[in-house]
């Protein structure tokens, strides 16, 4: 027998939370460890307290809200995501997974359903990494993949405040160790942040893992020269190298389509003058693929393409990896719980791989984890126009509830 959540209540809370940091174009700006982020957490605690849940913060400010089980000593069923947003983010990224988790707790309490295992709702600190330069920071510390002090010492882009100082200021530096504890199963519900489910007119993505991904800084050195007198044939222009390797790198991604991803997010030159041939080019390159062998092949071939292009122009270059997130495979038991819930509810679905990084990716390295996706309009996320329909939002929460119940009873 399947259970259903209260779709209207969940939607109402999503819209209420969206008022905190609301932007003129309908999005949200509620960045990590700001007053607005703290207000969002306080509102969540207020709602959770109304249904009898307890809460605490750990050392890195991860917020845990607990609904007790019949056997409190048993491993926890963990559910959650994040409340912080991008500067021009939307109403659903992260916050949906948190409020759907709260709706699960509320539904269980309302229907007087007791679970054997305790259930904890978690709000991870600084998932977005836009105010402090470390995405998925709170879960990285909790899973011991990032030292606590390193996280404490991160400085905010807006005012150079340290993470630790902001935690203290907001009263969110807890005494509980920021370290993973016994977890039977963990679930994260999220909008897809891509167009696949919408294009295929499917309701649920049963997420089996996350793709391999890395970010690289490319630097190419040339020679500054006057834009007027210097003949094209005499220039040592790093932009010429860009004109050679950029189309080849896009072609490389096309060769490994449809699962390959390559993105150039920042392109800059020095000096930035319209009257000077630049002496240095700098750009970022993000590469992703779910298959490890293909991902490694793309890395190798991308370096060859850049090297050959720069070499043909007698230009020096450097390719340096700045960030790496190895792909993960989620727990078979957790995936099976999600798939069974989807099948029992009769919702259309497909098994898929996450193209983005999520806290669940960190968790999967130390505890049994899986994710659930719902469609978002036009695949948009990290955008004020980000949107998911009330129907899909409710159905995703139904899947979450029943997947949790299968593990918690």
C-alpha cells in the first residue's frame, strides 16, 4: 500500500520560503551563511518544531532535524538537500529536497505512522559554493573529504568574512562533530536541472549515480603588440590558439555524444584593451562524462588538442586541473527502494545519471545513498526562471515518502 504526501502544503511552504531573498524576476538570492539563509533555516526549524521534531547544528553548521524512531539506537534514515541559492537562483534548487523531506516527516506524524528507524532531515551548509568558493562544502566536511579547518578558513567573496566567523555570528557553529554517523539509507530529491525528463514527458528520474567531472584552467602566453602596426603574420596572439582549439574541443564532445559535456565558463585576456594584442589568455574548461574510460579519454585528447594548437603557433600553455569530482554509483538497495516506490505509485520514469554535482555524491562515498529527480521547465536551473509544476513537485515527494518508508519500517 502506498502513501501520499500533502501536495498543497508542500507547495505552500515552497512559496513561503521563496519570499526570503526573493528577486525582482521571481527567483531567490539566499546565499550561504547570510542573514537570509539563517532566516530560512529558522523558518524550517519553526515548521519542524510544530510537529515535535528536535534539531541541532554540527561544527560546520549542517542542520539536522530528527523524528524519533521506535528504536532510537538504530541507524538513521537521512533525507535532505540545501537551502542556500545562487545570487540569481530559483525557488526549487535544493530547497525542494529539504521541504519535501519536511513534508515526509509531517505526513508520517499526521498519519501516526511510527517507523522503527529514526529519520533525520539535513540541510547541508554552502552547497552552492557561490559566496564561499567550495561547492558542497558542508557534506564534504561531514564525509571527511575536506578538513574542517580548511572549510572554516574559506573567505566570502562579498566581504571576506570567514566561514567559521559567520557560523559563530549566526549561532550555527554547533558542538556536535561534523562527521558521518551510522546511516541505513540516504535520499536526496531534486529538480533534474536538465531537459531530459521534460523532453521525454516522464515524471520521475531514478538516479543511479553521478558522472565523472573536472574543471581545468587553461593559460596561453603570447606577446603584447600594437593592434595597428603589427601584421597578422607577425603576431604571437593567444586568441589565435583559442580559434584553433575551441572548435576542435567542441567536436571532441560531439564525438562522444550524447553523454559528453564540455563547457567554457570564463574567458579572459591580459591586458584587456581593444587596441592591444593580448599577451595572455585564460579560460576555464569543464569536462564531464558518466563512463570513466570515456571521461579519461576526453581528458587526454583535450590536452593533445590544446598542445597541438598552441605548438603550431609557437605559444606556451599550461593546463591545470582546479577541481575534480569522481563519478559515483549509488546504492543498489536505495535505488531499488526508489524504483519500487515509483512502480507502486504508477509514475512514468527512467533510470538516469546525474549531470550535476550534489551533496548525495559526497554521501555516496561513505553511506548508502540515492537520488530522485523531477522535471523542471526547459531544463533551467541556477536561473530566476527555474520552475517545476505543483503536480510534479507533489509526485516527487510521494516517491520520497514511500522510498523512505521501505527502509525505515
